C-alpha cells in the first residue's frame, strides 16, 4: 500500500468486516483490481482476523460460574416475588414505597422536558450550542483539528465517504480569503456529524454539518465565540469561530453561495 | 436511643439512594427513556419475565465472561464482574427495549468492569497506568504506541502471519498486552462478532472512531505479534 492509498485504509477494514455499503464496496473492489498494495493489505487484515478469531482464544464461562450466576438470579427472583420490604426498617420501607409510587412523576417530567427541548431546537437549543462551542474548543486544545488535513476539497469530500451517512458539501473558498484546512468526523447532539475546518488569518472556523429537515436560522455569541446557523439543501450548518461576527457572516454568505442549494 | 436510630435510618436512606444512582450509571444509555414503564415492570418481574431473561440474556454468559476476562485480565475478578453484571441486568431487564441483547448485556459488563477498576484504584491509591483519559485514537502522533504501530507496513507481510500460525494461547497473550481501548475493540469485533454499530453502542464512541480504532488496533496487534516472533527466534 502506497502513501496515496491512505484514504482506502479504513475502507479496507470495513470491507474485511463486511460493513461497507454496496456503493463503497464496489468502488473498493474496482480499486483492488488496480492496486497490488491494497490487495496485499486486505489479505493481511483477513489473515489477522482469522488468527485472532480462533476457537480457543475466547474465555468461556466455567461451569462453576454458570451455576453461581443461575443461583444468584434464582435468589434474586424469589426475593422479588416475596415481600420486598421484609428486611428493611419500617421508615425505610415507607420511604421506598413512597419513592416507588412517585418515581413515575419525575420520570414523566424529565421525559416531557426532554421532548420539549428536542422540539424547541435549535432556537432555544442551549445545550446544542454549548456542545458546538465545546467541540470547537476541544478540536483546538487536543491539537486534533483535522482527521484529514489538506487544502484540496477533492481529497476532503471522498474522505467522508463511508464515515458518515450523508455527503457534506466541501467548497473551496481560498480565493475569498478562507483557505480549507481539512475535515473531521465529530459527535454532536447524539449523532455523528461532519466538521470542515477553514482558516482566516490565524482564526479557525469549524463548520459542523448534518442532515436536517427543519429550516433554522440563528446568529448568536457564546463564551466569546460567534455562532451562525442556517439550513440549505436539507442540511443544517453551524459555524463556530472566534472570528469577528462581520467576517464570519461574510464567510457564511460565501459558503452558502458556493454550496449546492 | 431514638436519636441514633433516626440518624442511622437517614444515612441508610442516603446510601440506598447512592446505590440507585450508581445503578443508573451502569445501565446502557437510552434505557432511561422507558424508565417510567420499566420501573413498573421491574418492581416485581413476573415469572415470564424471568423466563424471558433466561432465554435471551443468559445465553450470552460466555460472551460476558470473555469480555470481562479480557478487560480485567484477572480470572477471579472476571467472574465477580459477570455475576454483578447479570444481577444488575436482571433487575433492569424491564428497561431492555429490544435490539441486540448481546450488546445490552456487554454494555453492562463493561460498566461493571469500569466500576471494579475504579474500586481497585481507590484501594491501592496508586496512580494508574491506564487512568489517563483515552483520546488519542485519531491522532496517532502523540502516543508512543503509534510509533510501534507505524512501522513500515511491508515488514508485516500476510505471508509472515499465514506461515507462522499463531497458537491460541499466544493470541491471548498478545491481546492482553494491548492498551485497553484497542483490546476491547478487537475482542468485541473479532471474538464477539459485534457490528460497528453495536460496538459503538457498547463503548459509547462514534462509529467513525470505532472504525479508526479497529484499524489501529489491528496494526498494533500485528506489530506486537511480529515482535513476539522476533523475540522467539533469538536464542535464550
């Protein structure tokens, strides 16, 4: 495998594990026919998988453990069918009964609050915005800005294939003064999202992208970072940067202009 | 003395609530969504619930033990972890919402292992080797492991591995020597045959990270294996 095949590396593992979708598998098979290096790498991965997954490698539970667990479960089951409060003091059991009887109320309240927060997003999505800023800060602290580092949009876009279930638009804005630095896969609001990284004079701009059916539009500021949100072509975009609001707005317009509508 | 008994009741009550909270931390994320219904069901699981547990969770006992054994590296601890995990799973079975029962029980086993590990740490009061937060799987430059893993790939040819057939015991030893996050990913994938999605659920890391971690885990395994071969060739 030569250096230029680095983008195939994860796909090779996904292929060996049977985790690639048909389109990616087809693309890879085509590449394998032409690339001896990647074919050898695939054989190496398969040999390794075979070696590790030998019959005698896993540690099965001993018969003693099986007996122990079965006995513990039986004990637990009988404890539960008999009165649960026998061993407890009267006050404790009353507290427990009370807690059990009323635990439904706070649970439902939390559930209702959760549903409300989800429906009210992104206008009042406080936690989402905090999460975005946190991710932006983290990406710079850990020196882990990019997973794929290149100024070439044609390298970044295919890199996302197979890593996320949608195709983020990667646009070249170098001539507008916003050179592309690279891309990253991140985790926001409970889902995997694409993050593109652009630069403006020493400032870093993180562009978080994920599919969204609901239109939204917002400009806010949090902990000294500017955030801009909009939706376009059924994708939700969030810009996070310490760049000033005016230039970030300029970036938003340039990006929206260049991305597919 | 009425005052003392009232006091001990209060501390007992506090302690039981702490137990409830720590129990919540063990259970897989998402189980809480149906907790309102779950509580009603788990308060007194009917006989058929216990039978259902036997049918769909107990068959994963080997998998549970395998994971606990590879994570803890300790035969006795692994059995304790498995028993604890099964008891907790049984109590929370009403919150199991379907889906992969194997991923569900393995998540609980993994969390019980983390608890056991934390307990060990508290007892020994020694700065742990693996206690540092594990964040480097996508940026290999800043870890020492990466240097070993990034040896020229050509040196580890498929032939080396195919010709030198590994003994199962040797595979276990090499696995045991891997850093925990990589060992865990390999065990879940190669030994328990979990899908990327299920590994992501069990370890609560994004699928993209599962993929890159798995690729690096295999590279590190291959390197470690090769080092074993080299060491074996030398006269002792």
